[in-house]
C-alpha cells in the first residue's frame, strides 16, 4: 500500500511540476523586436507586408492619435509619409501594394469612416469613398495598386466593394 501512495504522489508531483515548468517556459518566450523604432509604448496594430517583403505598414497611437506608419525592413527604419496622417482625424487598418508605393487605409477625416489611397511618389492621399453613404472598413489593395476592395455597410448590410483605378 505504501508503494502505491508514493507512486501516486510522485505522479502528481511530476504533473504539477510539468505544468509549472511548461507555463514558465511559455511565458518566458518574448518575440524579437526589430531595431530602429518599429515598436513604441503605444499599441501597434493592423500590420501588413508588401508582397516583395520590403515594407511593413501598421497603425499606431504613438503620437496620441491613430496614425499610419511604414517600416522599411531593408533599412530597419520608419519611412516618412508626408500628407498621409492628419491631426484632425484618425487613420487605421492599412494595406500596401506589392512594391510599397500605394497604401490604402480607413480614415475618419470627414467625420465618418472613409477609404483613402496614398501614393508615396506623389505624397498625396485620394478619397475613394466620397459617394458611399454609411460605414466602410478593412481595405485591401491588389499587388499592382489598380484595384481596391473594402467592406461597405449600406442600409445595415455589409457588402464588398471593388474599385478599379
């Protein structure tokens, strides 16, 4: 009988030890941070890669409002996006073309959600949803930047809209 009690307690010890060690190992793993300012103390969300793997676009609150940021993975640094982020609105949910030239995103610039297309070469943002009443969300862009798709809620029902540029 004593042998059985020792085995039972030893087995219980091994199970508990395994759980504790397993949890500690899991919690101890921290993902590597990319150098050069990709992360801040603010939320960094909605990451999207360019399909050539050179750029990572994401949204962040690091300036006290939601803005879009572009990180060059080759140079390990943030890329300036003049005229994209505006002080009187918030920008979110970015997507990027294959070569990183075009960024589509959701903005509240006009007091409602809209989809904008930003061209890094011209440094201009173009409103794509001027004629859409209701909410829009989750934009995506084709590799060549010619088509943009997004969700639009009109009359309470979400639909997919595709814009050909």
